[in-house]
C-alpha cells in the first residue's frame, strides 16, 4: 500500500467518523446524558413535585401585591374630622409600692395592662378605637361602622 | 504534567456533577468516536459511551493524575468497547450500523468541489462501501485503527492502552489498512 493510498484511506476513515459524531441523534444523546446525570441539582422547591404548589404560592403572592394593594388603598381612612370623647376612670388607681427583703430575688417588672377604648366619629360613620399595650408594643384595633352608601 | 482538565477534575472529585458535566460536554464526541470505531454499531456505541462516563465519574477518586484525564478517558473507552464486543455472541453481530436512517445523514465528503446529484449518490455509495469494509475487520483491528487514525496515538501508546506488544499493534494496523485499501480500491478512484 503506497503512502498516498494510506493517506487517502486515513482521510476517508476520519471523514467517516467525523460525519458520524455530527449526527443529530448523537448530539441529542450527549445532551440527555448531561441533563440526566451531570447537571446542577435544582433546589428542592424547583423540582417537579414542588412546582405546582410553588407556582400557586407565587401566583397568590403576585395577586396580593398587584391587585390587593390598590384595593386596600381605596378604603377610606376614617381619621379626618373626628371628635374624640375620652372616658376617664371613675377613680384614680392607687399607687402600690413594696420593698423586697434583702437577698430575695427581684421580681420581674410587670407592665400594667392598659386598655384604652375611644369612640370617634368620622364622615364614614361611627368608629371605635381599641388600644391595648402588650409589654411595650401597642396594639390598636379600629372598628368602623360605615353609614349606608358611604363605601 | 500540565493537564488542562485538572481544575474540572478536582471539582468533580468533590462530587460536583456540573463540573463533570463540562468534561462530558468536552469529550463526548471523542469517547463516542472511539467506541463506535470499535463496535461499529450506533446504538451499542451510545450505550457504552454513557456507561463509560458514569463509570469514570464513579471511579474519579481513584484517578491519581499520573496520566492526563483525556488519556485515561480514551483508555477506559476503548477497553469498555472491547469488553462489550467480546460479551456479544457471534449471532448478535455488532457489525451493522443502523442503515435505516443513513439516507438522511450527510455523505462522506472526499473531493466535493461541485456536489451535484451524481456526486452525492457516489458519496453515499462510498459510505456504504466503507461501512462494509469496516465490518469485515475484527474489534481488535478496529480498536488499533481508531486509536491510530482518529486519536493519532503512537504505536507505543496504543500498545500500552491495549496491553499488547508494539509488534502486534503494527501488524494489526497493517492488516486493517490493507483490508480497507483493497475493498475501497477502484471505488474511490471512480468517485
């Protein structure tokens, strides 16, 4: 076999293999192998088992943000033109003090539970404001009784 | 020894599948070509190529880096292909590619200066002849052929990869080239 024949056969053989590896089904097999065994693991919430609940939750959050906020902003706030009548306690609360014996554990400070109920009137309707302090955190609840045709 | 794949191999050794995926992306064609060169059977070659990568990933911790990753990979590939060829019974011939879809694939390009319908038909005919010629070789002969003509390894490297003497490599290669030359003689000139 001459050198030129040998070279020609080599070129032919290499072309044959080059065409083989370019086939679409071979490239597809490569992609499938990588995606099935050697791709980055998805976070658990992106796995198919979680995809439907996750999408539902994402949808609910988006709905709340996009639709819920403008609706909330449309609710009239009954704070203007209000007149407040305060109901004072009938008699003053006596001041109590005590002295602990030396060595006794100090009692934890207790905040007296203060409840403040106020009535207010706004152009929407009668309003009741209920305020209570839990430790240092004030919690305020407002009831509004809108008059007919005001909402 | 400077191995360009060293950093990816180190990452893959820690269990990083994505890093190994990059190695698969880089070397899939090489592995497939070597395996197909030995088996000469498309579906079997796809399966063996996949098994090779899975095996290499499993055994990556045992890879000490004395040879380049690429060298280790084609050695595993050619030996996996030869094992597969020996497992098959003679009745289940590996010497058949999937001819059903051969009409859709591009033909082997030899001197395609003005490919008209006649040229394309001739090239398709040439591919069939080449298929038939390769079929007549044993898996051992094909292994030597693919390592020499495709991977361009030296006789020493082929001998080390296959665990045979250099003289055996040379005689197998001579036989394989002669056989292909005989079968293609005249046909190629006609094209």
